């Protein structure tokens, strides 16, 4: 008898025995073949995994850098404005006060008649608003209280201005006018006063206080923006609905900057080094839209503040207080919005357009903000001005 399991047939091609079919199915793959396949497969998996890990790591790194760096380049006020899109008005009293004021007819010479009850009223009346050629300027004081030492710079700046004096639409005899001086105070955040502010005849703002993105709270139009070069807005969008820019002179170089932006001839690199921060080369307004604030506005405001301060010597008021005194010269009725530093609550928002807190004001030593608050309170108490936001 012949047993089939012991038979073998050689494959003519490779010279190795060809196993029976049943045995071939259950026989394991030779070790050397299996090891070779495994090595090949493991290597492929390893290199594919390393590529995926590298891509994932790069994406994670880019994401982390973006989360850290991109917000640093975004303006603080843009971030702040996005967070307030769905808030309700936080103070209906301010809205009602403003609505009531605007619903009544304008009262001619309202401010001037009520200023007479204040002891400092003589210093606040009949002050020239803008510097003109041929008009007396207090040369005995240096900027910002005067223009001593800046005569040549002033002459060049005035020569570049087509209309350096008071424009016709600001002359008091034309008609009764209402002014609103819009401060930068955090109390404006969420106020919803923007539509009311835009109804005033003259809207005054200071330095780089932003408008686009904050129209709901601060309005969209600007009649006069008081500023010095370092405080000029850098975005062209800030000037789109601006009628006039008035330069506040703190040094002779400020007048050179004004001449530069009016004539479109850039300042030298050396001149720019003397500004304490970067200044803009271009302000997208026509030459007739520029003015120079008369230093008597600053000087007289400082004199009025002497009654409220313990400091000796000439005081340098903030642009906000100076803007109020300027408004008293131009308007029959004056309202304030966004004024008043609440130093009793250092965690409160300092400005409406950023998240800096009130406690940061403790570091400044140039202005006497306590004296200014008392001064503005007296103006409100006398009825010379109206505090729309109620922080004074």
C-alpha cells in the first residue's frame, strides 16, 4: 500500500517540493517571509506617523502663536467693541436726560448768562478760539500756555492755512447752537447715546478717541477734533466724518508737523525723533479744515482751575477741560458726555474704547484731575453746562 501523505512532487520551476493542498492551507508562512513583510509594513507605518505628527505639531505651534500674537496687534477698542454688541442700555436716566434736552428749543446765550454766577466767570468769557495772523498772541508764555519761542514755526504754519480764523459756520451770531463735548470716559461704554450725540450742532472730540465701531455709544460725526501730533488718529477712517482738526501746541515742533500734513511735505527723520511717540504723516482732510487752537484757551482754563487746586504756578489742564472752555466760546448751550473720573472705583473702565481700568490714572502726575472735576461740577451746578452721563 502506498500512503499519499509521503508523496512529493517537485516544481520544475524552482526545484522545491510542492506540498499537498490541504497541508499548504494550514502551513504557516515561512519565518523569513513574515519578518520581511512585517519590517516593511512597520517602516511604512512609522514614516507615515512621523509625517502626520510633524504636520500636527506645526499646526499646533502656529495656532498657539496666533492666539498669543494676533490679539497684540489688534486695536484694544476693536476687541472691546465686539464684546458689547448685544448689551442693553446701562443707564436709561442718561438717555432720558438727553432726549428731554434735545426736545426743547435751543436757548440763545444760555451758557453765558449762567456763567455770571461763578467767581471764575471773567476768565472764561470772550477768549479767542483759533490763532489768526495779525492777532495778539501771549508770547510771554511758552507752549501750551503761550507761543513764546515759536514765532517762526507759527508763521510758517499760518502761511500754510487758507483759513486760519473762525469759520463762518462757527460764528455765534449766525444762529443758536448746541454743543456736545464727548469725553473718553468709560461711562460711555454701553450708554447708547450715539444717536443723540449726532443731533448736536457741534460735536467736539479729543485726540485719538475712536468713532468707527463705537457709533452706538458715541455717535458718528465730529465737528472739531482737538489734538496734538502724538494724539492724532492713525486710521484714515477716523477722519471720514470730521469737519475740522484743531492743533493744540505743546512744543514748536508741533507747528512744524501741522505745516507738514497741510502741505503734504513729510518731516525729516531727525524731526520725527523728537516726538515722544510715532506721529502720522498724513491727515486726509483739506487744508482749509485745519486750525491752531489759541493758547489762551489753555491758559484761561488753567487760571480757572487755580481756585480748585493746591498746586502752585501755571496749571496745564487736560484737553477735555480745555474743550469745555472752548465750547463755551462757540455755543449757546453746552452738554458733556463721558466726563468724570471715578477714582473711588479703580476697577471701573477708564475709557469707553479699551479695557484699561480707572486705577491707571493714579500714575499720571501732569494734570490735577481732582481740581478739574470740581471745576466742571461748578459749571454743572450753575447750569452753564449739562452733564449727560452724570459722572461729575
